[in-house]
């Protein structure tokens, strides 16, 4: 009988010790609660589950490493199809700020605090001390201040998304040290100054989205060194100078948006025989003729050259393009007869209006 009690006691002790090992450390739990204390979420109650000793178990948006039982991921999205959102029939709204307490989670791999609309304050400077960070996503808030100058310390970072906030200052030069970065999204902020000259060091990058800021200066030619870059959006800035010819020689670049800038000079010939299928150069100060450089490799779902200072005739080689879906040449100084046949047979007059002397279908006869 006594032996049975002893065995039961040992079993209970073993279970207690095991559960203690499997739960998150008190320091991680304390850091999460300090992080939560800086935020106010009034409608969904997403933090109601943040109770109990084990923050690795059933805490909404928190997941832990299975081996170390340290907090590895915080994923809090204000727009989601999860049941808690469907029951409330609304998207999320949260105020407060992102507490530096998250920096007391040394094994943090990803932190996603996205689309809460009301979170303000600054990016905690200390996030650059978290060596295992792979994903930082703060899109869709009201975060202000600048990007930490030493952001380049995060050598494992693959996703950096600060889009749709109120972040100001310049793009730190150290950003170019993020050699594992695949996705960079800084759209719709208040960033100013130049794009770092060594931007081309981001060799793993596939998407670079910097539109809707106040960036100035030239487009660095080093961008062409990013072999994997498929999507480059620099639109709605104050960039000036020439469009680098080398952009048209990039292996996988398919989307190039440079509209609403102050770019000048001629359009590089290389852009029309490249793999770019979505090209928007509208609302700049581009000059000269539209290059007579179209051919069978020219395949455009959209080609927008409107609102520039282009002159001369529409090049005849444009008819040899394999496909042009949407074409806009309006608001330039083009002259002469609009070519017949594809792609012109499906275009409307709005593609050609406000030029000096274009004529032919779909405009007035020559």
C-alpha cells in the first residue's frame, strides 16, 4: 500500500515537473503581459485568452518553439477570417504602442502586428537585438518615428513590412546588410532622402515596394544586381534623373512602376525587349521619342507612358509586340497616324487624347 502511494506521488511529481518544462518560462510570460499592457483592444477580446501560467498553450496569436518552449512567434492580425472576427462581424481596431518588452523574448522569430489601424508610437529600437527574427510585419497602423538605424543587424530577416504607417526619416544605409531579405514593403509612409546606393546588395530580394513616400535622388543602378527581383514599385515619390538602362536587362523583373516621380531623359530601349510585363512610367518628365524597339519579346499586360513630354510618332514596331493589353499614351506631344491592327484595334480614344497631332482610329481620321 505504502509502495503504491510512493509510486503515485512520484508519478504526480514527474507530471508536475514535466508540465513545468513544457510551459513557457516565467520571463517570456512576463514579457508578453508587459507587451499586452501597452495595447488596448476594445471589441474582439483577443487578449482574453492570455491567462494561466503557460503562455505556449492557447494564448491567442502566440506560438512557441517545440523544443525550447520559448516564445517564437507573435501573430496578431486586425483583418482575419478567424472565428473571433466572424462572430464580431468587424475588423480589428487597437490603440496603444508596441512595447519594448517584446525585446525580452530572445528566441522571437516573427512578430506580426498588422492592420490594427490605431496602434501608434515608434518601432522599438531594441528589436535589432533579436538575433532570430525572420519576419517583422507592422503594416496598417499609425506607427511614426524612424526605422532603427542598425536594422541591418537582423541577418536572418526575410520579410520587413512597415507599409501604411507614418514612418519618417531616411531609409537606413544598414538596410543593405539584410542579405537574406526577400520581401521589403515600405509603401505609404513619410520616408525621405535617397534610396541607398548599395541597395543592390539585397541579392535575395524578390519584391521591393517603396511607393507613396517622399524619396528623392536617382534610382541606384545597383538595383540591377538583384537577380531575383520580380516586382519594383518606386511610384509616387520625388525621384529624379534618368531611368537606368540596366533595369531592362534584369532576369526576372516583371513589374516596374515608376509613375508620379520627376524622372527625365529618354526611355531606355531595353525596357521594351525585356521580361517586364507591367510597365508604368506615367506622370514624369520623360523626353524624346517612344523607342522603336518593340518585338516578339514585348509582352505587356499594361503599358502606361501618359503625362510625359514624349514626341514624334508611335513606333511601327509596336505592332510586332506579342501582346499589349492596356496602353496609355495620352497627355504627351505625339504626332502622326495611329498604326492599324493589334493592339490598337481594341483601344479606346482615351489612350491617345491630349497629344499634339495624333490621328486615325479611334481618334479622328487623318
